[in-house]
C-alpha cells in the first residue's frame, strides 16, 4: 500500500503528469507525508482512514526536524483557544473557540473543517482555523459536526446550521459581535459554509456577512471536470477518495443530487459576498470554478483565487508553505472587508432577480391584481440554472392576469437558435434561472376585466416581446422592437433588453428582472402583445412564425420586396427556410445560398434556385442581379462575396448574426452606393401580418414536434447543425394530465 501512495505522490511530483509543477515547499510536505507511510484511505474503512497520518502531521514532522516547536500556540502565539461543546439536535458538538489578541467585541467566523464529512476534525484543521482568527481579527468557532458513515447526510448540514444559530445566539458571551458573523470552511467544510448561508436565507434567519469557501466540494453531478481529470491522482486528495467519501456520506442518488450537497444547482440568489480559494493541484479545483460561475450567474459578488503549485489542504500549512501564508492573509482581508460593510452584506446585484420597485418613468405601470386572493399561478417550466446546465423541470409561480392581461395555456413553443445562445450565456446577459421560449402558441384561459382583443378559448401567439415603453418615438411609430425607452422592450424571457444595471439612471421600468418564457405550461401577457393565430394556421406550425417568420418577413417588407424582384437568401436553416417561402409568396424570384450540397434538393422542393456558396463560377454569373439579399446565418460570417451580387442602391440585410461580423470591404459597397443593413425580429404589426400572410398563402416552417423532455437533445442537434426542421415543443408533454397528448414518435409536419 505504501508503494501505491508513493506512486501517487510521484504522479503529483510530475513523473506521471507534467502539467503541473509543484511548489518546492509543498513538495517537502508531500515527501514528508509519504514518509509517514499512510495507507490510501479509499481502500480502508472509516475508522482506519481516520487513523492515517494527515498533511498536518507531515507539517509537524517537518517542523520537528527543523528544531521548531510544532504546537499550535507556538506557531500562532497571538491567538488563544478554548474547547467547548455546542448543542445540536440533541447532540453535543465539540468545538474550539479561537480568540485573537486585542479587545473585542470581535467579528465572528463559524468554521467547518474538511475531511470529506468522514475523516478529520478540529484538531486536524487547527492551523487553518487559528490562522484565520489572526488574519481576520475574528473569533473563530471551529465545529466538530457529526461525520459519516455513522451519521449520514444531512446530519452534518443540520449540525452546521445548529452551530451557526448557537454562535449567533451566544455572540456576546464569546466576545463577539452578533451583527458581524461570517461562514468559512475547507473542502467538505467549504460546502457546509455555503450551504449554511443558503439555509439561513431560506429560513429568514440572520444572514452571514460573508462566506469563505476554501477548495469546497461544490457539485456531485460531474466527475469528468478538468481538474478531476488533470488531478485524478493528486495527493493528499485524489478523485478516488472523493468517491469514497461520497459513498460513505449518502444513502442514495437523491442525497447526492440534493442541492445542499450539489451546491451549483442550489438557488444561490441573495447570498453575501463569497471568497473561493483553490489549489491548482486538486481534483476540486474545477468545483471552485463552477461555483464561481454559478454564484456570478445568481448575482452574488464572488472573488476566486487559484494558488499555483500547491495541493488540497495547503491552507493550513503556513508554517512551512509560504503560499499558505499568502492565502490565509488574503482570506483574512476578504473577511475583514465583509465585516466592515455589514449593511451591504446579502445585497443582491442591482437589477438582478429582485422584484425591484418601479423607478423612473412609468408610462404604464402594471395594473393591480384583479383578485388579490388568487394572484399566483403554479407553473411548470424547463429552466437552465446556469450556463453549464441542461434544461431541467422547474416549478415557479406567475402572477395571475391583471385587468389588461390574459392567461394562456401554452400548447406549443418553438426552439429558436437564440434560446440556445441565451441558455449558454453566449451574449453575456443571461439572467438565471433561464426559462427560454419566445415562439409561444396557446389558448386563452382567463382574461382581465378590461381585455377586449381576446376571449377565453382563443388561440393566440406570443413572440419575443411582452411589453415596451410605449412612449418613445419607435414605440409610437409601431416599432416596439426598436424601443428606445430606458430598458428597451421587455423580452418574453430574460427580462428587459436593457437591464437596470445597464440602463440610464439604473432604472427598471418593468419592475421585473427575469421573465420566464414559453418552455412552460402557462404564460400571462398584456393583451396587446398577444397575436391572433388565424384559424387555418395549425398552432404548432404558427409557433416558429412568431420569431423566425417575423424576423425574415419584417426586412422583406421594409425593403419593399415586390413581385418580380430578385431576392437572395443566404443560409438555409430555420430562418432561411421561412425567408425563402415568404419571398416566393411575395412573388420574388428567389435564390438560396447554402454551404450544404444536401440542401440543394430541399431548395428545389421549395421551387427556388439554390447555389453553393463555394461555387465561384455561379456567383460570378449573378453579379449585379439582386434587388435584396437577406443573410440568415446565425453566427459571425463573411458577406464580402455577396455584396457584388447586389444591384446599385440595393441592400444586403443581416438578421441571423447578432455579433461582430467579418469586416466589409467598403470599396465594393461605395462603388455602387450599396447598403449593408441589419434588422431585429419585427413589430407587433409585422408579427400579426406575417401570421395572416402565412395563413393566406398556406405556408409555414417545416417543423418537428418534440416532447419537453427531448429539448436538451434538440438543443444539441441544433448546435451540431443536424436539425433540418424547426423543433417545436408539445407542451402537453409536461402538463399534469397529458392524457394522450404525448408525442410517441417525433411526428414531422411539413407545411408549405
Ligand atoms: Zn427567436
Ligand atoms: Zn419604446
């Protein structure tokens, strides 16, 4: 067994893994730990594992070899400590209280040691807790919560909450100040620190002013992270040990997925500032990174530092590893900042997730709820918790319809490429949890008292917008999609197009920071933002018209495409398909430009000419022939090859890519006074027009109907470019009583 440990340590040293170079001081500790001949704990039972030498023992051995005194009080003489027991759920938890030099009252830190919830205790982690007391100038209470496997999940979490409450209640007796309490922990204890803060928020208990999570266990769903891979065989913590710890801890998969343990999937909104410290050579390094992302996406202030060349457990090695001294110093400063600004603790980022009050101009405040007794509707949706998360079932509430609003039972919702950009935060503006969906068709189930446009039972559609400022020049001109109000328009999901944090004066006129879209059972919307679905348009076919349809119809209309015009459509995905059908129905002579040979046949089926983008000869022959070009490619691309195809004064409009494009050679533009333009979705009027136009001309997108639980697969296929048809979610598949509405085999409807 000893040779196994040696092999593993050699791996860290770089003989098996050259990606990290170990700090020389750290290496001495690892060598010393190996010399103590501990056994690999993943092959032992819990009592045996607890008896193995710890990294702290290795540090002490090194100190003794140098003739230094390894006792804690000798290493950090300014801090006094005293052991006391804390009552928790009928048990008495042993704890150690560290008091720094000077006069109190001191701020307080409730500290949880590491050891995977199975091994180690306050003695093993004495140096880290003691160092924090000195560096933060705080009373630290280090708690021996009950460990697994004797006490399975969630005993340790409950003990941690009990300890936090006890410290808050006994702050004064501890020489502390109850208004300044922070949570801290290492490894498993780092998880407990964050989880205890979440629990405090959930219970409405006093919030901590800050959280310090040192190489925390932050997730249990992904054991293939980068650090699980590159530090799989690291010491003193390896991947196998984490599996062993979790095995001892949980009683089943439900425990493992519990968000007290799987923190990145917890609701993190409203937590106080969090400091995360990671070691480079540690399978939990990526957990820290994921937690950082999750916290940021929940609007929490977070600072994370990764210390190079050191391993898990380095934090308490300040006596022999200078980087540990740095880390303790940094942690102390971060906590001091949190203690200095208790009034800001727990503040949520401006405009994120809060139900921020209306400020600034209010042209049309939402009306009061009609029936105060029944203002909440239970809704089931599919949400992405974070940019790295799949869509998962998510229950939430919507406010019931107000006087000018309607409640819609969602029947179908299209999967748009911008949903994918938004789920993955590719536009860097996603508000989580993110319930996408802005191609919504449903049936009106209830109307507010002043509603005149729609009646119960009507089939209506909701596109990208659910409100706008209604008083700016574009809004008054019927161009709501170009609203110039302080928050621009209110999107069907993800809140206002300009959130409060980026708005003039920091206002949010809509009073809603996150809106939940159509991947859900129910939508509530103001009556004038709901469109009429013509009776002869199938609702599932109508859905993508609300975004893909109007996005292509609006520029075709704006640039006056008329019978006999020659129109080129660049890109033949969902948008290109709609654009070609609409332009043909408008009487234009349509040419499709595609990169894919297979799509040439598709184009022929639509009755349009198709040209391969790579066919230079064909492009040459088309120079100066086009009245309008529409580019539907959904990402950055090069349009220089197309500009010569336009006639003088004519326009190429880009609708697919909402991002920086390849630069344009203005010579080609200027020489024939051509226009390079952009266009964003379409107005309410355009949306109604395109619905009516499609019904009248019997055209629509080619769709593939899917069940809600197939949406992650549909997203993957769309990213891989494998979707020939627009995916449309059949919302009956998540309704409580789906009856026979579930799609058994993905039916394909082809219309037009
Ligand atoms: Zn869309
Ligand atoms: Zn406006």
